[in-house]
């Protein structure tokens, strides 16, 4: 039965009216708004781009948490990652397959905000996405490796529901 389903065929029955579909398309094209999932509750928030940028600048200007760097350091970090992995392979500290830990086309981590609609003035929860950054595969490997060790401890917190 699964082989008979046409996954590439567009859905015939949309759950939006033509007017709603048109409005959604216009919202997606809007350059003066930011559409984000809320930090909690699963709501979708339409944020004025001006307010979004103002909140991001407010958070990024807090020098206790953030430091401005003059340039994108991605390529410097990539060079360090590559040389460290190559040296570890040459010194037999890692197997040759460790070359798989190198991200081929890395880019700078991305910063964005999720609106906290349950808080006064709706501040943003800062998120840094490290997808495709130079250490992404190393972080995943370490997380997968260490998870089994952590889970074998007499006490650990799996997630917030578990807590």
C-alpha cells in the first residue's frame, strides 16, 4: 500500500480557504515582519521586523554574555579543526574515519530569537544554531558518545519532563 502513495503529487484538499492561502503567501513574502514559533506553547508569532532587530541588538549589546568580533572567524576555526583532526589521525589517537568529523562547507553559526509571549514585553529567547559550523559533527559525535555514559550514572536528567 505504501508503494501506491504518490508522495510527489500535491495535496488536493487544502485546509485553508483561498483567502487564507493568499494571506499566508503575503505574510511569508513580507519584508517588514518576522514569523517565528513562540518559545513555549506552540503559537506562531508575527513580529515587527523593527522590534525584532531592536530586541536582538539589546541582547547582543549585553557585554556580560556576548563579545563582538571584528570578522567572521569560521575559516580560522575550520583550519584549527582540520589540523587537530589530521594530527590526531597521524598520531594514531583517532582512526582514519575521523575525517568524517570535518564539515565540508562550514558557515558561521546563526543567531535568532524565539518570542517569549508568556513574559512581559515579550523578550526573545536567544538561539544559536550551530548547523554547518566547523564543530557540528564533533559536537554530535561527542553528544552521542557521552550520552551512554551519562545515562549509566545513578542520577541524571533526560529532559524537562523527566526533571
